[in-house]
C-alpha cells in the first residue's frame, strides 16, 4: 500500500471518476494502492462521507436501532464472493464480542469487535443517490455494509446516522493484515483422532472449535478426514447445483464470510446468470456474485449432529490460500432429516469423481 494525503487521494479519486465514469470503491482503492476506508476518509473533505462514532462493541447501540428504519440491503463480501440480502433487522442478540440477527430474511453473525471504524456514505449519480453505513476492520477492509433501499424509512435512517456522527474524527491508522497461519505438515496430524472427534460432534457449530483444538486448517481437515466425512468434487458442481436447485425449487442456504461478518441466505433461488467472469444469483431480495474461477477446491462435507442424530451435508468452496469463499447447505425443518433431493444431488457429484 502506498502513502498519500487525504487531499491527494480525493484528487486522484475524482480524476478516476471523470475518466472511467462509475467505479466501485473497492476497485478504486486497489488501483490507488490504499485501503478502501482511506478513500472514505478522504471523501470526508467534500461532505459526501461522515465518520461514525463507533468502534468495536460501541457499534451495538447503532445496530440495535436498525429495525426502526425498515427494509435495508446488507452486504458482506470477501475477495471472491459478494452476498447481498434485503430485509429488516430482527431478533438481535449481543455478547461481549459479537452480535447476531436471526430474521426471516436478514441472517447475520456479526464479529463486532473487529469493526474498527464506520462511515455514513452518500453516493451521487445521475440516476440515483445511495445512502449507506459502512464499517471497516483494522486493515481498512470492508467488514459490513448497510444500504438504504426503496422500503427504507429515510427520515429514521438519516436521524440514526446523525445520532452516531463523530464530530471530531481523528486521522485513521491502518494495520497490516495478519500473516496467514502456516498449516502443520500432514504427517504430523493424527487423522484417526480427527475422525474420532468429528464423529462425536454434538452439532455443526462445534466444528470450528474442534479444528482450533487440533491446530489444523479447515481444508486440511477435509483432505485428511476420509470419504466418510469429506469428498472433493469438481468446481463445476457449484454452477450445476445452482441451476439444479433453481429449476427444482429446492431451497438452500448460502453462507459467505467476510472480514467482520457471516451473512446467510435461506430459501429458493431463481435467476442464475453468468457475466464477466462472475456466477450470479439475481433474485429480487437476494443477490450473490461469485468469482468461481477463483475456487481452487470444492468439497462435499458431512457433519453429524450427535445431539439430534442428524447429518448435515454442505458444498464448501475454497480459495487457493485455503480460505472459505462460500458454503451451501439445504434448508430443512428443525429436527428433520436433510431433503433427499439435496443428498442425491451432492452424492451425484461425489460419485462422478469416483467413477
């Protein structure tokens, strides 16, 4: 990353807009070699951006009031996948380091302790004006974004941002991203212990804790656990699966994790389109944009809940650095078995590899 003053960044950003027309903030930041949050800090000078008085768990007071504004679009992304969901904040819970929302449409696990700064952003264009709340982690990468939409109560939205405006913002300091944690060599992993622990998981949420206790990475665990637990499938299985469930109407869950949030869609998907290297779901209240050429490995994964005596089968997609890009599960009723149509679909991809 290069070091430039806020004034220089604003000049460069305006030049790029004049030359290229519309440009996404993330793309502009990459081109200029700065964190995305640095561009918003620079835009404080032209009045299109206001700093919010939130950092870490201080943001709870703002998030708690989101239900009063009605419909919004929430956005979580990583380097290869963007998850956009429209709905209303409902059923929120908070503890000492995170928050959650379990609404009919908006379903979030928010790692609020990682949200280091926030902005109220107004983006003007000839066609429309977009209002948003944008939150960033210690590196200046976007942790979570909330956009006003047609169903938003704009009076309440603007009033909310006014209540949390930081009138005396300090210059932002960004930290370097944490270095990736090196995996232990495979021959140092007790695969039998891994399989034994995996088979005794009380529920799927204990999987991450198991990995931490064993000191192994997620993809490494899938690679070593054996075919009873995880099987590699072609990357093309993702696109094939989405077209299949769109045609059949089988509802699915789609999980995407970004730097500060896990965002979930639960329900059917309908409109699957490919454009400019991205595989897209373009439904009225749910959009997914997946750069599937970045998927380095894809696994069919089975976790058993010993608490409920049920299997949970997912399709997990990994980038070349071992990070999870996205995961897909079936929607099922509480305590019910997985839909046979989902198992048949996923097992077909596994059997195709074995054939």
